[in-house]
C-alpha cells in the first residue's frame, strides 16, 4: 500500500512540474512578443495578450450563443467570447494566438468579447 501512495505522489509531482514548465514557457513567449501579462490587466483596460487556447466551446446553429474559448497566457486565464458565431476557423484547443480587446469581468472571470486575434503562423 505504501508504494501505491508513493506512486500517486510522484505522478502528481511530475504532472504539476509539467504544468508549471508549460506555464513558464507560454509566459516567456508572451514577454518575447511584447504582450501584456493577463494577471496584471484589469477590467476596462484595452489589452494585447499572447497565449494558448486551452479549450473551445462552439454552439449549434440554432442556439446562436457564440464561440467561447479559454485562453491562457502563462499567468492567468481569460475567457474569449465571440457573439453570433457558431464556428471560427483556426480557433481550436492548443492553438497559440495574440488577442486584443477590452477586458471585462463576468462572474469574477476575466472576459474579452469579440476580440481581435492573430493566429500564430506555425505552432511551436
């Protein structure tokens, strides 16, 4: 039984280390592009941030609720919402992009509605 607990702790530590390394790499890429850190941005600001889409949620054509994406820049998560769209080519999990728009807050989360975006030409 002790070995099982050790393996769980070791696995958790390895996964946490990978998550930390991933976040540090994304934050480093963001700084290299001259983008702002999402963690330092506040509501009402016009922001320019660079990072990665962690998840993307699309709606059915009938619902017309839009596309939602979880964006992570290595320092914080921002929800991106494109209203009136049911699909956007290139907006998919794992894709790196630069986003510009006015930062809002909804239910305590940072949100940018209908952001301007530029997809990275080649994913590293």
